[in-house]
C-alpha cells in the first residue's frame, strides 16, 4: 500500500495444509552396506573354506587318486582364470596346449615322479611355442610368454603337492581304509594344507583386530605386519606338534617348516595381488563365494608346495 497508494483489501486466511512427512521429518540417509575390514564376506568365506577342506582331506585320507583328480580340476580352472584375465588385456595365450599341459603335469608328477614332471613341463612349453608359431595372428611373442607363464605359475608349482603325495613309494590307486597305516606323503600334504590355513586364519584374525602397519600398501594394503606376526605364531603352534607327533620328526623341522610356509604363503599372496593390480581386477573370478576365484585360494598353496617339498625332502633326512 505504501508503494502503490491503493487501499489494502483484507484477505481471509486460507486453511493451512498439513506438512508432508518427508518434509517434516528429513529422510534418513541410507546406510551403505557394511564392508568387512579385511574385505571378505566372512560367513561365506568360512563355509566355502570348510567345505573345501573337508573334501580335500577326506579324499587324501580315503582315496588319494580322487584327490589328484580334484586338484587337477582346480589346476585347470586356475589356468582358465589366469589366461582369461590376461586375455582381457589383449594378450591371448594358446589355450589348447596350455590346458593339455595343465592336465599332464599333475598326472606326470604323481605317476612318474620329478623326472616325469620335468618332461611334462618342457613338452608343454614346447607345444605352446609350436602351436602359437603356426598361427599368423600378430602378438605371438606375448601370447607364448603368457602361455608359458600360466604353465609355470599354476600346474608346475602345484605339482610339487603330487610329488610330496607320491613320496618314495609307488602311487596309491585304490581306497585307503586303514587309517592306522597312512602313507607318509599323505600326512605331509595334510600338514602343509593345515599350515596354509593357519597362515591365512591367524593372519586374518590378528590383522583385523590389531593391524595398523601395512607391509606393502601399494600391492596389498590389507596385509599388515601384525597379521604377519599372527600368521607366524599360528603356524608355529600347528607345525611343531604336527611334525613331532604325526611324522616323528625333530621339533626344529616343524619350526623351519612353519617359517618357510608363512614366507611362501605371504609371498604367494603378494604375487597374485601384484598381478591382479597390474591387470586391474579385484578377483580372478567369482566362482567361490567369499573367496573370489580358484586362484584366490591357490595363491598361497602354489608357493608353499615347493617349500614344503624341499623342507620334508632335505630336513627329513637328518
């Protein structure tokens, strides 16, 4: 009225509308899904891990040949995961000779020993080279190197498990129902697997509870020195009683085995983490809930198998 000079006309107040609930009460922000500190779905990881451990140890105790078949299947899946991940970067390994080598090396190690394993490795590498050389598609050198790398990383390293299982005796083909007379090689493989599990379990628990100092943050930021110490302590607690009471070895054989297993297992974890970081992937696949791919479970065992074989072969003689 002061601006226009016109008289003000009173307007009756209208009804006041109810304030909407979404305005009166601010919407609560949706809580992001909780991510475990160590980056795993713990219940799924434990369930799958226990199932795999029962399958592996059960076959080792009662039907070692079945263990060889199961482990060879894991080798083939692991090779497939590796070659597929490398292939996503444009480097296609010759899958046919590589898969044949993945099948041949475990069988050669179990039935023919170290000489058979070495022959199968050389033959597989040669077949990979020849197969890819006959292909005119460009990138042959990278393809051949990717194939030989896959052969060396997965089937060759894991075949030391079959050398250990075979031992100095002939390979076992039938059922082994007499648990009072178990093959020494079977016991060695079981102890190695238990130490790998102890390394992962104690390292995980101690790392989650007390981990503050990362070992290699650029490669695996969740690995801590506290977790490494937990792995070392847990492995020693398992290795010494196992080697003394199960294998009748000196306590220092178990101590040396535990240290070797922890260093080898941690090195295997770091090696796969570095490769996955280089390839730009989180897991090799999603075949195992809570674990990722088969290679995400084999990474520690691949490096641990040669160390365990060497430890039992050399120190077991004293």
